[in-house]
């Protein structure tokens, strides 16, 4: 029995190390598809920094070749050294692919077209005041999944505006694939290989979506209203990852700039 137990422990250890190695290898592999560049090298935060900060906050770590936000349990950006992070290259028309997984009950988001907007008092508006959000969520266990309208706060949704349909996310602890395409005002979200929504910026339909959301003129985030409309904006901005106070992992982040 002792030999069998020892062998089992060795096998599990080898499998665990192999899994970590595979994660790191996947993160380090160059983007295979033509025109894509890797946004994360699997070992460093080169190319990343905190939103409205010079460095990456300490709550973000690199674990097994993944970018991980260590949950503070204090809600959005509640960690002492937490906050959202951004890829330092601004982009306009692009295709962005990534993988993500969440711990049980976790919440995060991927922002795009984000701006660093400073108030007169020197503080910065939250990143989500200027950026649409691809929701990252444990749909089964986080209460946000039941809020909003028709599931528009579930994973891959345009947060608080358009629900992802079909809703095909995997349970917590499993990897999902995501893709965001932005091209001349048209935006498309994909989840696990399926197109789940499409919308068009700078249109009456877009204004109606913003008006009906928490970012509308009468909503709780009304300060965001003019920036979400993007009426005088060409769409150039940052891609960002959200610290919502929960454990979340990202890997295989790749970017293709579209002319």
C-alpha cells in the first residue's frame, strides 16, 4: 500500500508540474495566426501597467504562465495595492483573443477603447466610465448574473447592455476562450468559439443602449454618459483587465491590429 500511495503522489506531482509547464508554454508561444502579436510573454508584465498608474499593482501576479488577479474579497479595486491594468499600446480597429477562468463566485471584465480621463481635482474616472466591458463571470454563483436585464451581466455580455446569446460559458475552474473584434464602429463578442453579440457604435441604437443602462444620464454612473457615447471619439483606446476583488486568470492574450 505504501508503494502504491507513493507512486500515486509522484504521478500527481508530475501531472501538476506538466500542467504548469503547459500553461507557461502556451503563454510563451508566439501568436501562430498571421498578423497576431502576443500581449503577454508568460513571465513578465512587459507591456502592461496599472490604469492611471506607472506600474502594475501588487495584487496582480504571474502564476503558472497566467496573469492572475489575487482576490481581495473587498469588491471592485478594493485591494490595498489593487486596481485595473491596461495594455500600454492604444488600438483602434483590432481583433483581440484571450482565455480566461474564474474561481467560484468570481467576477472580472475585459475593457476596450478605454481612456484615462482625469477630473479637475486630479483624480481619474474609473476605467469603465469610458470603456465597453466584456463581462467575465461565474454565472452560476455570482449574484451579478441575476441582475441587469435578460442576462446582460452574464459572461461575454456587453456589460449591462446586451446579453451574450447563446450563453455558453463553462463552470468556474474551467478555461473559456474569448474574442473581441472592433472595426470602424462595429463590435462583436465571441465566447468559446461562438459569436454571442454584435453592436454598432455612434448610432441611435448605441445611444439607446447607453440611455437604458447604469451609464445613462439618469443612471448611477451618469458621469460616464458623455464618454460612453463616444460621439466625438475615433474609438482609439486601451485594452484593460478588471480587478473586481476576486480570483481570475488570463492567458494566451493576442492582438491583431486591423487597418
